[in-house]
């Protein structure tokens, strides 16, 4: 007899474990199927941000023109690896259409509301879960180091104020006064006090252990080989451990979700965007507040006695190889904003790479599939996977239970690009 569950979740990253948490709390039996180990993908080594400040979608006006200038430079913050791929060309075409003001502006309140709700859920989880994942509600600096960068960030701060996300323009002296642990020599910055940060690996792996103890079954090192379907229903999964039957299925496979969708005969417009991080275990000095070096698109996160530098957006397909030149570009940007940290300090540190699943409009895909009535899609969160994980998990549980949704799900419809 095949294994049976109320809900089978494909993917054991941060979205999968948060969905499992809320589904289990709703009284449903849950099985997670993960091809590697829990939290081993892009949930593991990212910057660890919870980001109400990130209300502007990836597909924003001006991004395409900037991306075209950058895309052929392998050291730029945004790089497209040249390759013949119909899926990539289709994605870029849809991305281009989404970069218009009339398309991107209405999405800002959607991201704002999701991020603020998720930040509240993270605070609740930090109080109630019973394990420490390094959660800190200390805000975020957006540092700029050029006249153009200053103009862009001040404009972003004005928009932020208008839509209800707190933002405070600060001088370098004020920044160094707020966080004396490191000496910044940027031109200035904007402080977003509602942002938070954590150790992403500790959160995902801790959540995995927690839901496992609560009764969620974990099938790690298990591949989904295919699906048994009839009409508009998934009847079972074929896995490397045998068949698995569930009443409902959740596709939370991150950048691998399109591969699984193709097995079911439909398309998910998600492109893997590779990012890198380098983590200093004993940095020369410590900092308290995370910072983004805005012109270089580099994030810096304090993680206890460690300091993480993360960045780049590289569309290179399902490729996890490390491009040393792009890692150097992250580290070489740091001395332009920050004293005391030298790229030479990272000579013997092994970099990490992960793939963020990006949609053409910058909003995730969350909702029931039109192709199969017992399939819920939860993927495409790009750089906001950790930030939006609890609210996504809560929404997935609401959809599965047939409860009234906490949010208007129309902007997140998985089939909106069809």
C-alpha cells in the first residue's frame, strides 16, 4: 500500500517547512518530500532578511535598461549567462512587459502588506517556537556612495513614506552613531526600522526539526519521479522511495518547481537566479545592524560572531557552480563603503551559492493551480523567500483548509502569465 497523507509538500526549504508548520497546526497530516536535506537550498546561506523595506518588485521601471548595461559584465550585480533557452527568452519578454510603471506600482502595496504581516509572524514565532534562530528586530541601512545612488535612495524613501513603510534619511555620522561596531564611510543612507534579520539556516533547520517532532513526516534525499493524474486531479506521486498518496499537494520546490510543473503538463514562468555569500567567522570588528551597499547590490548581515556578505543576481539556469570572479566582485565592493574589512580577509573562506526562484513581475506564485484542483503552488519568491515564508505558509494552510484568505490572492495567482 502507498503512503498516505492529507497534504504532501514537495520541497523542504523555508516555504515548505513554514507551510508544514501551519498545516500541522490546523490538524492535518503532512509529508514533506525533499530531494536533499531540509533547508539545504537557497534557504541556507542567504542574507537572512525580513524586509518590509523591499516593497518595490524586481520588475520595476529602469531595471531592464540597467540590466542590459550590466548583463554582459560578469562582475556586475546582474548577469545573464549567454545560452539558448526558450524558457529564458520567454521569461525576459514577460519581465520586460512587467517593468512599466503602470504594472509595477500596484504591486508595491501587495509586497508591503505581505512583508509587514510576515514580520509580525516572525516576531510571534521567535516568542513561541522554543528555539533560538538569531532573530533581531534592529532595522536595515540602505547605504549609498554616489550622487546618483543618493538620488535613487531618497526617492525610494519618499515612496516608502507614502505607502506606510518607515524610512529615515541619515548622514554617515548618524549611521556610525547608531551602529558604532563598524566604521562606514558611505555618502549617507536610509534607515528602515521595521526590517529584521536572523540566521536563515538555524531558522529553516530548526523549523524542520520542530515540525518533525510535531508529527510531520520527512522524506529527505527523496526525488519526485513523476505524478499519477486523472482529469483535473493528482492521484499520487511517484518517488524514489515508492508511491505517495495525498488528498492535496503543495508545490514548493523553489527553482526546481518549473521542472516538476512540466511533468504535470503546464508551465511555471520561474527562472533560477544565482546568488553568492561569504561568511566571516571572526570578523575584525562586529556590527549590529544589517546594511545594503546599494550601488553594488551587496548585503551585509551580522550573525552573532559571524558577518555575512551576500549579493549578485545571475540568471544561469539550474547551475550551482561558483564563479570566483563574481564572488570577488562582492568582496571588492565592500571597502568603498566600509573600513576594517578587506577582501584579503576572505581568501580562505569557501563561498556559498544558492538559486532564488524569480517570476517575471517580482511577485510570488501562491494559490490553487487551474490545471489541478488539488494542487497548491507556492514558489517564485525570488530574494524574499525567507522574508515571506511565514505569511506564505499561513496562506497555503488557509487555501488547503478552504478558509477565507487573509489577503487578496488575485495578484499572486499561479496562472496569471498564461
